[in-house]
């Protein structure tokens, strides 16, 4: 299943894997919790990280 959304909280709740795009290109691919809560990575992708244990 493919879900395209800007609702990162939803993604963190339902998706085990996450792919981040930046300027239409693959930027990061991995476990959603590893990517979405990583403040430095998310800022590099020009996206605000969601608060959590790894932020």
C-alpha cells in the first residue's frame, strides 16, 4: 500500500516503513519511527520532525 501525505503523525501510527522525498527525489528510506522522529534528518529534508523519543 502506498500513502502520500503530509500528516506525519498519521504515518508514524500506521506505517512501519517511510520514504522521504526532497525536490521529487528519494531522500531517505527506512523505519518510520527512525526517520520521522529524527530532527536533524527531517530538517535536512525541509520537513518539521514530530516530537518523540528520538527528537
